[in-house]
């Protein structure tokens, strides 16, 4: 029995072949392709992986498309609301994976474009694919190189816990050192890869506009300061003003230092008198509080 993934793959190949063929297609096939084009969806969490263009770069791309048409196919992920965790429907939806700027230009100027359907094992696989696409772009800034390496490290690090558990249970392969593996791949040190991970975490705390400015070299904040944002207690994509955030972070850090010192004094006193059950329980409670601040 043909699996759903195999059917998706076959359908994607058929649509791509039909769309890229110079021969006339039957009305049904044409309508099918146009239906897909008219139902393209953009996921903000995936769009965040797209390299930001400067105004000049966007204008140049727009002029090229107006003059020569959209030469490269837009890559779409054929999935469903159920797979995306948005509902129970298993009807196909088409998520834009690559070509966000081209899609915007084509829609604004009513220009036709090609499509290519791809299937993935889930949204994490899509993100891995998109990160690799961005890393392969030419003329990346140093900030962008660090950011995309960090995204790749963080994505793989998130899977390492599962891999370790499977390995311990004898159901998985030997777990590799992610930082060292990526360091060799990108010809940098493992420490650089780990710092890149913090850098990516910190950048993702910024609003998309602010993050784009930093990636284009316009930001007035150091890489170290952005890495420190990774530990700031703020949600992703919520920071619109770096100065206010850094002031708040400095105050929070000072408060944490005072709290640590106070806990250390209390722990020392309690450890000198563990004759009662109450003191032992208090010591355990204080130790846990200190652990959360470290």
C-alpha cells in the first residue's frame, strides 16, 4: 500500500514536471497548479530564517524580476494543518520555504512564477533545510555567518537529549559532539560554535526589524552584549529597544548578585547546624534557589 509520504512525493514530482514543461498542459493540471499558487501560506517562524535584504538589494531584485521575470522556482512545503498542529484537517496546505522576497515582488507586480513542491519529515527538517540554504548564500555578513551557524548548533543541540537517551537504552547510534562536528564543518573552533549558539538565542529576543539591522551590520550593540541577552528573561521577538533592555538586564544582574550573596550566607549558617529536620529542609530549599540563579 502506497504511503501518504510517497503519494505526496509523487504528486510533487508530477506538478513540478508539468509546471516546468514547455508543452501545453491539460486544463485540470493547469488549474491544480494555479490552485496551489493561490493558497501559498507564510509561517512567521520560518520567515524569520530568511536573510534580510537591504532596501538597495530588494530594489535590485525587483528590477531584475520586472525585466527578466522570476527565473527561480519558489520552494513550497506540502503539509497539513494537522501536521502543523493547527487543527484536525489533513487537507494539503502549501507553506513557503524559499523565495519570500521573490513571492512578495511577484504578488505586488502581478508576475507569474514557478513552484517546486518538497516534502519534509516535519517543521524541524524544514528549518534545517532553510538554515543550510542561507549558509550557502554568497556575501553573508560576519553577523549572518555567526547567526546561521548558531541556529544550526541550537537546532542540533535540541535533538541531542533524545539521542543520548536512545543511546543509553541501546536503541540509537553513538552520539557525536555537536560543537566539534560543526566546528570542523565550518573551519572554526568549537568555542566559536557555542558562542554562535548564544548569539542566535540573543538575536531571536529582538524584534525582526531590530534583528535585521544587527545582521546587516547596522546595530550599535556588541556581539557579547547580544550573547548576554540569551539569558534575559524576555520572550522571543519582543525586544524593540536595546538601550532599555540592556539597562533592565544590568539591574536584573545586580539584583541576582545580591540574592546569590544572601543565599550563600544563609546556606553557610544552616550547614553549621544540621541537627534539626527543619534546618535540613531549609538548607535543601536554599540550595535549590541558589541553583536557579547560577
